[in-house]
C-alpha cells in the first residue's frame, strides 16, 4: 500500500487526505495543534452566503473518518527529508512515498502596526476577535455596552510596504463587508464605517454583497487609510484618516476599531518550505508553475496545496486540495 | 502594554561632543542650553565643545521654502567644518529642526555622493573651508536620555506629587523633525518615541497617552511665519490642549524649541481669545524643556534655569514637587539689580 504524509490538517489537508484514503492510499495527516481545522472553527459565518462556519466545519471534519486516514494531532513535523534510494520522503523518522504540504497560513500580527494601537489601547480588535464576538452573538464596547459606532480598516499587514508585505490578502475586503453586515444585523442602530484603499470584490456574489451593505444596511465606505489610532479619556478610539474621495482629513471617534488583518505564511509553512527547499516569496511555499503545475514543487514527490502557497479562500483551498490529491495519485501510479 | 518599537535604540556616542545651539532657544528658554552644557560637563564629566563661530542651520528658512537646498547643505557643510576644525566627530544639535536638517542632508549625501562633492565645492568657493561628515549625530535630548539613569542618583527631587505621593502626570511632546522624517534616528522610532517618556518614567513620573499625542504643536513654519496662516497654528495647539485636558497633566515636557515656545505662549493667546485655560484653576499647564526639568530635579536654581521667562509660570509645579525656590529672586538681574516685574495677564492666572 502506498503511503502519503499530508502536513497540516486544515481544509486543504483534510480534503486531500480523505480523497487519497478513499483511493486506497495510507494517508497520514499531521497537525501541530491539538484540534484540526482551527482556522475555520474560530469563524462565525462564511462569505458570501453567511453559511454557518460550524456546520461547514463539521462536514469537513467528518471526512477525517474516511478509512485509511490517520490523524496525528498535536504533532509538529520537524523532519522533512528526501530519500534518494526509495524516491520517497522521511517525515519525523517515518518513510513515505510522497508528501503533500498543506501547512496553511497565519494572520498578520497587528502589534506590528503600532500606529494603529492594537494591544496598546482598549477597543481595538483584529477581524479574528470580531469574528469571535459575532460567533458569540455579543459585540460590546470597552465598558460592556452596545457600541454605537464601529470602524473597520482594510489591508492591515497586506499591500503594505512598511511591513514588507506587498501582496493582497484577497479575503479581507469581503470579510469586512460580511462582518459589517453581521454587526448591522445584530445592532441595526450602530453606525458602521469601512475604510479601504480599493475594494476587491472579485468572487461570485461579492459585488452584490458590497452593494447590499450600502443599500440595505447603510454601511459607510470611506476610501482612505487610517494613519493613527489613539485611546480617548472615555475609553473610546480616536482615528485619523484621509478621505481621498473628498480630499479631506477626517477624525472620528468610535467605540470599536476593527483591523482586517491579512494572511501570512504560517510558521510551519515557513519552516518546512525552507527545510524542503521550496520557500517562495514572503515565506509561502513555491509551486513549479501557478498555471499548469500549481501542486507540484521543485522537489520530486513533494506537493503543495491550499494557503501555504498564497492567500486563498476556503472554496479555493478545497478545490486546490482535490487537484493536489489527483496529482499525488498520478505520481503514485506512475511509480 | 507591549509596544513593539519601545525598545528601539540608536547609537549614541559616549563622549567628546560638538554642540550646536538653536537660533531661538536662547531667547525664549534662555537657560536651557547653558544648563545642558553644565549637566554634561559638571554632572557627567563629558567633553563638549561650544564653538562661538556657529550659526543658523537655515532650518526655518529651508522649511519655509525661502532657502534652497543647495544653500542649506552648504551652510550645514560649514557647521561640519567647524566641528572638523575643532577635532570632533560627534555632532549634537540643540534644535530638533536642525537635527532634522542635518539628518536629511546626510541622507541625501549618502544616497547621492555627487551632492556631497557639490557641497564641498560650494563651501570651498565661499570660504575656503573643508569638512568631514560626523560619525555620530544625535539630538541633545538623546544624550540626556542616554545618561538618565546616571543622573538619577544625583537628583534631589523626583517627579512625585509631595502632597499625594503619586507620580506627576506628564504630557511629553516630541518635535516633528525628531523622528517623523527618519524614524530610525529617533529613540523608540516615530509612533511612540521614547526619548522623553524614558526620562519621565526613570525619574518617577507617569506619561499621559492622549489621542493627539503625535499632533503638531502648531509651529509648523509656514503656518506661523505667514501672519494670515496663524489661525492654523493656534488651531493645532488648541486641538492638542483640548485632547490632553481631561487627563489633567501637571506639566508638558518637550524637546523642540518651537514646540516649547508655542505650547507655552499660545496658552496666553487662547486664554485672551476664548477665556479658556487648560487647568482647572486657571493657571495653565507649565511647559518645560528637558534641560529645565533635569536642572530642576538636580536642584539648580529655577531662576538660573530661566523659568521666570515662561508664559505659564512654574511655581505651582515646583511646590508640587517640593522644589525650594526664592520668590524674591525671581526678577533679580545681573549684579543683584531688581528688574521690573512683568504685567500679569487677566485671564491666565499667575
């Protein structure tokens, strides 16, 4: 029986592992955290259709029960080494015929944008923390009351030369629109502002969601970056920005300030990419060709899928994982 | 709370400094620069050169667009030539604007060496002088910051309210040209500069973090120099005072000549214009330079420091700290002659 290691039990890892196992492969799925799929289980609803993230997660997690799939949770991969003799790979001392890297992403550490005050002043949260509040159905200001005004800021840690991340994180635009709508659903009287550079509504139904946010929910979109945030005496957040459409500086005091943090290569992706010699730009893993060989790498028998390559949506990750599983099977059959 | 850049430090030489004075500080904060030299020489035992042939850096004219860059870099080159002639390599300007001008000129020379050669030629053509670029350039507040712990045991007072036993609440204001142009030239970089905050914390005070902390003091060169624009200047200052008022600061500490002047003097103007003062009892918020503060805590005579020349008077602050002073000597001139007492404003109490 052929044996494949899949590193990272996120959506892509679980999807690929279950498909490989269903095809009679001995699929061993490594996960450094205690629980798989943690980047999805911490979400409330998914764009653009507000699907319940927990329900989607449960469906994906059910695939772990596929016969032939072994989950090794709480196990960090520290050895990833090609074996010339067998044409396979050694992972944590165990021999495999092939390896699929699905070690995913992490979110940008907002502390690095010190001017935005995260971790310094109360009332400033990341989009992940806002997601948690939305999941619990309780969004409160710094004194435990219902907020009257909330501002979201796009592109925190992405498209940002200052922090060294020139790329677009792709998901944050629509996530902010989704979260802003969820806030309005929860608290219709709350004023909601979204500050953006340009809104990239590239996916199916994204543009409709953006329009709906304005027409149905009265969410205000302001084109401009926020230059600084500071705490006020009454535990609110004062933000300064430039409204670049109006050509005017703007100062606003809000109860909550939400930073839409971008995606970065996870620590596992950085380490394993470097270890295996497939490290690409910004620490993401590098495929051979983004058009025609996006799951293959420069190393024989080592494959990549999902957001360890670049920022990806859940849908894209799952699709990419299926493609990767097919590529792995193809090589196993050829060998 | 964790701040990423709080620990950012830059290289500061240990000794042998060439000092460059500010154009305006000796008028408005007359004792500050003399106090700085006294602290360096007498308290810290450092070698610092105060050359009588120094002159403007052109900063005010340069930032007002009336002095071209070529002139500015030639004038800077002449100042550097004085340093070279005196045998020093560590340059210490007293003025934040000068510090910004020097770092800007040096950055341009580093990026475009042909400009530096042009400056050499201009300087030679003008006065047959030659110069070397400083090996280390820091603002004078950087030196006090560097030696703050060394100075602490020599201090007679701490930044503690003797009536309540609590730390004094201090607003620190950093001149824009200290770190906003080249963040890596500022201790703590540009977002949360630590140069003054470090002094305040080391000497027992508490730094107030208010929303307009980074906002310009209102000097802003063209905002002030063009009379028609002065409304912008005072509006900026007012914005800062409105923002800090709820925190009830005991005093303001600055490291820039313009900031100290404007935050001090505009309090009188705002009081006259709007009948508004920013402490609850109508006395205004005292504004100190870092040399004045260091001198006060070391036990120097406040009138030798020049505190009587401030618009907002400092007696109430000194009483809070417990600093001994002689009121009868406040307007004592050279040779023991009593100078005329200035008129008191009607709104801003003294």
